[in-house]
């Protein structure tokens, strides 16, 4: 542990109250100057820290998203790659996977400049949202067909426990609250052509968490929502990401399709099916054991 990460930990643990630089220096067995340098370096990294010569330092905003705050909440066997901004965490995760980085790992970004959605769409990724991609070895994915459905249910349950509100799933990978989408999932795979089958899976998850609604284009507001648009969330972004990552890894070896079916609000409804540029009306009858939608 470096002085910087220790100072960060003290600041976060003091819940927005001032802590004296002298007391921190004494606890860490370092000089006050080292503590001051660590604070300056944290400010340069973007942490909002208030300092007063008389009373010390305090963290102005406790919802800090960084490698350290994610690590504080996440199982130590899961690797973390953190970016303040990147085009797409799925792209970074695939690069790392191809380089042979040890799995499981997660790539997290505070915002994305080129967030990708399904079917070649873009995914709006302003600050306040949770954007992360989990990379698993193909060996840890018992059923490739079910990766997206399993991740959808794991994230739905995690968000439900945070918000204490009912989360619905629109087959196959969209999570809804009060009729509006707040989460999308994009799964990509790396195939091993020699051995055949899935080498690595990248599960990219985007959650509109504490994004002000003004951050979204006007035309999206009738279909998209944010869980805490005023920023008053009950759990930090780091905590929610860590809980989702662990839930997605955990669900892989479980039976869960019946629970998924119960949450899937399109079953028993008429809908439009898009296939190869063709759009036709159909009735959503069931979800089969491979997670496929059965229509008539
Ligand atoms: C969709 O709704 O069509 C899927 C959206 C998936 C967005 C997430 S955000 C993290 C990861 N990185 C991306 O570029 N996309 C996924």
C-alpha cells in the first residue's frame, strides 16, 4: 500500500468529516509533508478534497470511482482496470483478453466516449453511469447461449437490492424500471479457432445510475431513465459495480432461468420481431432452456 492509497482510505472512511493531516501522518508513520503530497496527488487525479490549514482535509464527494474504491469492495481474485474515460470498456477488455491477461477481470470507466450498444447502436455514457466489462474465461461459462440472460438476471437482482424497487427484464438484455430502460448489456466473445469454442467472454454492462436526466439527448427521455438522477444514491458507484461483478460471476453455475422468465415482462404480449432487416408482428410465448425467445 502506498501513502497515497492509505490517505485515500482515511479520507473515505471519515465520511465527509475533516481529518487532521498530523493525525494521519502519525497513524501512517510518515511526515505531514508526505500526507500533504499524497493529498495534492489525489486532487490532481480528480478527487474533490477540501483542505483547511487549521482542521485538515475532508472528502467533499464520497462517491469516488477509482481502482482503490472498487478494490475496497471487490473480491481480491478479480483483476481491475480503471479508466477515467475510454471509448468503450468492451474494447479495452477484449484487448486485455487477447494479450492473455489473467481472468476474471473487470474494466471500468467513469465515462465512455464511444459506448457500444447491441445491433451496432451507440450507448450514451455520461458521468454518473456505471460502465464496466467483465472478462471471463470460456471455461468459467458453462453455457455460452446463456451468458447474456444470466448477466441480465444477476444485475437485475443486484439493482433491486440497492434500489428496493421492482426491476423488469425486456428479453434479452435490457433492464427496466417503471417502463423505461436503465441498463443495457452487450456480450462479445473471443473464439479459439484451434481448439474450437469460446476462449474468453466479455460482458459489457451499462447502468444509468446517478446520471442527471439533462445529460441525455431530449429524444431519449421518453424511453430511458436514470436510477438516481439527483445524485442521491444509497450506495456508491464502486460498491454497486463490485456487487454486480460478483453476482454475474456467481450466477454462472446456478439454475436461474425460471427466475429470469418471471421477470421478463414481454412474455404473453404481442411484439415486433426484427430479423435480417425484416420486421414482423409476433406473440411472445416462452423462453426456452437456451434463453431463446419462442414466438408464434
Ligand atoms: C444495449 O443496450 O444495446 C447494450 C449496451 C451495453 C453498454 C455497455 S457500457 C459498458 C460496455 N462498453 C460498451 O461499449 N458497451 C457496454
